[in-house]
């Protein structure tokens, strides 16, 4: 079921009145012609951390679960209701790696789709360049992370990242790292 393109395949009966009178208007509005119920399908937000060690190598995780199990990813995850993207990133890094973020700076965002249990969700993935006090202290949560890698920016292989948005975030990071003003420390922060 593709909620990004065909919401009418998912919505048939109105959740408010039960009538079989759902209409899809445009790309995100689902409404009921019987009672006037409206639901806007907005993108879910996720945050990803770009964390470099003191040698400028980027922390990359290997996904331990679907979707895209076994592919490279950046540590992070979905923003919970009531959380800011920054709060969710602090929580996710603590849960996945046992680390505390000391500072973060927004880098960029890209749209994405996230396939989970036969449903395709629209997402917006935000990349933050983060600093932690001691990357060597990372302890992975095996439920989330199969392996933790440190990869020099010039050796990052975009095809190994499972999500297109993460490939683009990593490419943007590499571009920032290659600027002359960052020659002393390869990480933007």
C-alpha cells in the first residue's frame, strides 16, 4: 500500500461516520463526502546524525533490521509526537549508540519514502552534523545496529546506503568537508 501516491487504496470507509464516501483531493487531503471529515497526509520527520571521529572518519551504522537490513545508514530515527527533530536525535543516539550529543548543527534535508510492513510512508529526513565527546565510547544496540563503522569521507560509497535521502545527506556532508575552510578539521563542526 503506497500512502505517498494512492491514499484512496488505503482509505475506503470514513473513520468518523463509517460511510463508504472517501474522496482523495490533491496529493494529501482525504475527505468524507458524507460527514465532511478531513485528514491531511503529511510527511513523517526523521533525523540523522553525521558524527565524525577525531580523524575525520564518519560514523556509519549497518542496519540490523528491515527496511533495508544490512545496508549502511546514519544513526538516527523518527521524531515522536511532541518532540523536536533535535530532541529526537538526542534520544535516538542515546538509544542506538549510548552516546550523548554535545552539539549539533543543521546541514540539510531531503524527502524520502520508507517502506515498512507493506506500507510506503512519505518522510522528510533532516541531517545534522553532530559532535560527541568520545565516539570510542559508543555501545551499539544490537536490535538497531548490526555493525558500527568509521569511514573516511572520500571512501563513502553512496550505493551502500539503503535510503536515497541518506545518500544525498552524505553527499552534501562530503561537499562541506571538501571546502577549503574545513581543511584543518574535516568535520564541519
